[in-house]
C-alpha cells in the first residue's frame, strides 16, 4: 500500500511515548498512541530508572498503536542495563543524575588526561558519560557478574526481539567511540580497564533489529511478523534527523529536559578550543557529526514546577512574559543544576551569589530560567559557528520546548537570528523517517527534511530589538 505505518517508541527523561507515523509518497502524519510518565525512583542504592514500568508503557503503546509495518526505539543517552550470563537484567539501570560519578572524572584524567580523552573520543566532559559511570561502577558485584551491557534503547529492543546490538549514534555518547572512525576507542577502553566485550556488536540506523517475539505479539495483540528497525536510537540523533532545515546553514536546539544546541557537520571538531568550550561530537545519521553543547534546558523549569505542586504551565508562562526582561540570569550550562531538588532556591542562590536581584515570585523565577536558557542558547549558537567555521542563517527549535512561545521568541532575540519552531515531537518523527527509509519509502536526509518542511506545522519568530542587551547580560554570569 502507498501509506505505511511505523511505531516510534521515544523515551525522554520526563515522559515516554509510543507514536504512530503514517508515511505516504508526500505525506507524513504523527499521532500519539500512548504517553506515560518517566519517574525516576530514589532507592537505598541511589537514583534509578523504573525500567519495568517503561517497558510496560512500551507494550501498552504497541497494543494501542495497532497494526504497524515496523517498530523503532529511541531514548535518552548514556545509561544502560547489565545482563548476567543467562541474559537476565542485573538491577535497575542507574540514572545519569545519580551521584555515583562525583569525583570520578579526576581519577580518569589521572590515567587518560582530559585533552587526550577529547582528542580520542570528541566528547564533552559530562560527569554522566557512560565511561565515567563504568569507572564509578568499577569493583561493584553487579559489574563483576555482568556479561552484557545494553544501552537503554538496545535493552528494550532486546526484550522485544531477543536480539542484542549496540546502536552507533547512542554508542557515541558513551565516550568510548572514536568519532572519526565510528568504531570503538580501543586504546581509551584498555587504559581505563573497561571491557569492550560487554558491548554487543555495533549496528547502524536502518539495520534490522529482529522481529517482535511471539510473547510480545501475544501480549500486544499484534499479528506477526513485526520487524524492529534500528533507528538513531539516541533521542537527540533522531531529533536532529527531523530538523526541517532547507539547507545546511542552520543551527538546531533540541529542547526538552535538556537543550542540545549545535550544528550538523560532516567531520568532528577536535581542537583544544573546542574542548575548552565543552562542545561534544556525537554521531548522527549517515556519518554526520552532531556538534553540540548540553545545556540544562527545561529541566530547570520542570524541577521548579515539581516543587510548586505542578501549577498550570500556560498561566505561568503568560505571567513570566509580563516580568521585565533580563533582571537576573544564571548559567544554564552549570552542572550545579544537574541534581534534582530545591530548584527555586538553588536558582535564587545563584542570582544572589552573582550580585543580581533575587527572583521571588514563581513568574520571576520562570522568567529568570527562560532568559537564562535564551542566553545559553545564544552563546552556544555563536560559539559553535566560530569553532566549526560553519555560519548559519536560522536556528531551528525542535522538541517539547518548541511549544514554549516565550522561549522561542527570547531565543530569536538573543541569537539575533530567525527561529523556526517545530516539530515538537522531532525525535519520534526522526525515528519514523529512518524506519520509512529502511522500508524504501523516503530518500536521503535532505529529502526527509524536505518532507518535514512540507508537512509539519512550523512557527517562525523574527528577532526583535538589539542583541546588545544580551551581550551585556552575558557579562553578569560568573566565570565568563
Ligand atoms: P523529554 O523528551 O526530555 O522528556 P520533551 O521534548 O517531551 O522532553 O519536552 C518536555 C518539555 O516541553 C516540558 O518540560 C515543557 O517545559 C515543554 N512543554 C511541553 N508542552 C508544552 C506546552 N504546551 N507549552 C509550553 N511548554 C511545553
Ligand atoms: C536528551 C539526552 C541528551 C543527553 C542526555 C543524557 O534526552 O539524550 O542528548 O546528553 O539525554
């Protein structure tokens, strides 16, 4: 038939969803089959993902999706489950915001200096990169008993199909991949005592990943065979694939729990200046490099909302729009904001420490967060262009934050560039399009993006005012 259906399982740090994409010769429609919360759990051992509830959400979603021609899975990066020799999961996957990696980087750098690590892997320093997590897990009983390590989307794929693999775009977030070759960094792993045998063989977006097991078919009411297709299993790789850009002169901001801000390049940037600016070189579709910086993102707002008992977001944003601009800003890239809890007072503390007015009301705190995010977006967009020598004419905002008109408008003003916002479910769309492509339905990345630009609802924000006020605000941040 002309129109084919694909189930995209997309697990973000704040919610999981199963979306159904219907792709025709010149059509692309996305509907939500099922959405479920992703709530980390604090156990006596630390912060853990509730992987069984996520898997249950995937099965519920596949049941709700009904007949599909294929299934693809993407999720947040870096985290993993360990399997024993029988293939059974050893414990709940550790959350990347868990404290076990505190102080680990210094130990790692004593063996492999930070500059060498960057030259070999191209990854920015983030305490939660899988490499640091594995070193932190070092002598644990769990790691000692592990025979397999599966990144989150690969673990769910394994449960659905019984086949184990390591998808490359997500593998590139482990800090154990050489971005020039797309193969393992054998030397780095060996020097740190990390056993690469734990990883299943690499597979790439578009590769087959098996068929839904009979038990899964039974449980979901689907009629087999239903293939699972490898997609850009890192949610950000899928989201970047679905940026509706019309040429290569674009920057993107994938906004959800995180803001991932950067460029799509054909080769990594491994310079010392790039390392100092903490830009990362993750891998994208078709040998591309996602050259970007991680910024705390809407996590800052999510955590405030949680603290405030989840008031209405629309009302809060309307009130924040009325607060005077740029009264106080914080460094939204600061790892100080990584851990959960007490976010309104941590933001207030940061403003106080940098001698700025302390935001008091919820609207003021929200405005401070959005101004700070826009400012961080500006810095990253500017620096990425410089470091990669890749100028842009437009900034694309995709992900949940594309629904936040105030954030999009402030980002356009701060960057002094037009912002094109949407699609908000970019990761799911990138997931769907890679499945469609594997199924012979769409062409290359350019064609996928053209289809998106033609079919998805996008909003354009022209920059207003002068960027000088943003430049001045930048000077208020500590350490800049
Ligand atoms: P993740 O994939 O990291 O879980 P999402 O891409 O789903 O994140 O984005 C979630 C964020 O999107 C929320 O934290 C919220 O700030 C924002 N968001 C979602 N819907 C809206 C909306 N209607 N208006 C404004 N912001 C929204
Ligand atoms: C966004 C994301 C991001 C990673 C972070 C751990 O969901 O995948 O790209 O850095 O989670």
